[in-house]
C-alpha cells in the first residue's frame, strides 16, 4: 500500500507504543456508542488499545491539542461505513500538513480551508474501495472512501499547495474490499490541470515541506 496506513486507517497498538515518546498519547475520535454489531470494524483496535496501557484522549472535530512543537487539529471527515472518522491537521514551524484519512468526499472542504488553510501538503486517499462486509447488509455499490477524481477535486477545494495520493495499490480482498483499478493513473489525469503540485511518493520516501512551492 502506498503512503499511509492500512486502508481502514489505524496502526496496531504495538506500532503506536513503539513510535510514541514517553508519556505520549493516542488521540482518537469519540466512541460512537451503539450495539457491538455496529462497531465490528472498531473492535480489534479498541481491544488492542485498551490492553496496551497507552493513554487515550478522545477529541471532537475542530478541537486543537498541543504535542511538543506540534499543534494538532481534528478536522471533519465522513466514514463510508458509518464509523467515527477525523482528518488531522499537523502544524509546526509555520507549515501545515493535512492528512485526510479514509474519508468520503463531503462538504466541509471550504470551511476547513477558510478556518485553517492554506495547506502546504494534503494527503488524500484515492483507492475508492467498494466494500461488502457480512455485518453491513445489504452492501452499497458506492465507494467507502474517495476515488481518484474526487481526491483531485478535494485538493483544489482545500487550496492545497501539494497533494500526495495515498491508500492505493497492494490491498484488495475480493469480494470484501475492492479498490478501483489504475488509481494512480486516474489520479494523475484528474489532477493534471489543478492548481497544486502532485507528489507521488514511494513507500518509505520522505517529503520536505520546505521544498513545496509557495503559490506564485
């Protein structure tokens, strides 16, 4: 899978424990409540985090928190399966990076840009997966996260200076999770005339925010 985490979003508790500094905390959306059957996609992550002993802090959309030199802002996102979802704005040294997570296309883009833009880099999912899970019946034929064309438009609406596509290639389980074919090529075509740079990163490749061009 290209830059990002698993296509359903969360790293394992063990990976978080290894990456966090002493006294670091996991920030997460508020638990949605409801019956167990409604929360099957969250159950494993919630169980692992509960056993890990890591500090967990629930946050709401638009809430800001400080973590060392970083300011983190939870921004609106919409999950295609009805699970709680947030996008994350990370700010430091006057630069802003926005990680959209596994969101659908939604109507908060303009408000996000007005309140917190401009964004130097936006990371956007482009795999547009169709899902067919036993606990979600009947299944929907529509994508559970943005497809390449939607991601390209979202970058423009957000006023991104550079957009990094993520969550594509290397993860498909038929018939349960079926991403679109040729996601990278479709994204490049859809973003070709947009007013931002396209930065396609290989797994493990970094990006210096200072190298992102400021608007001319």
